[in-house]
C-alpha cells in the first residue's frame, strides 16, 4: 500500500487529483489504512504524505500545536486541530514536515497538548 500512497500523494500534491477523486480512492480502500497510534518510524522523509482513517480521541500523548512531534497521538491531534470530534472517524492527510525549534502547548476542543523543545520528527494534519 505504501507505493500506492506515494503515487497518490505525488498527484495530490501537484493538484492532479480532485478532492472527489481522492475521496473515492480512499473510500474504496485503495489508498488509506487505519491510522497508527503515532507517526513513530514514518517521519524520516520530510514531505512524505500519508492518508489514514483516523478516529478522534481526547486522551493520548500530544506535543505541539498545528505541527506535532513524531510521537504524538494522531487521534488526539485530529481533535485538537478541530478536524474530528471524539469518536468520529474520517480520512485525513498526514504530512511529514521540518520540525520547529519547539512545540508549543495549547488547549483546543477539549484536548491539551504539552510544550516540548527540539525533536527530530514532526508532522501536520489536514482534511481531505
């Protein structure tokens, strides 16, 4: 599935897939899989894009605001970012980004993230 995700990400990033086309691929389970708990082991390549079926949770380790550390809980970040409600499931895009100098704390949508200093991996979420 990784090769298919990379191919879809290539076309998605270049605007060659409409939102409708991408959603159809995701809904037919050609691209997305259930989200892992965190991005541990998936953040080595900045710019890498993953498509996951994410379920929102309100608890879990979470460092950062908008950009999260590699070991942050994806489901908690989705609620924190306002992309999901707790218990709601949707397809989301996870993009590996350059880590900031620090990960600021905040409370949003009933989820509190913790501040953290420098960390070698980072990612951000976006809706599809």
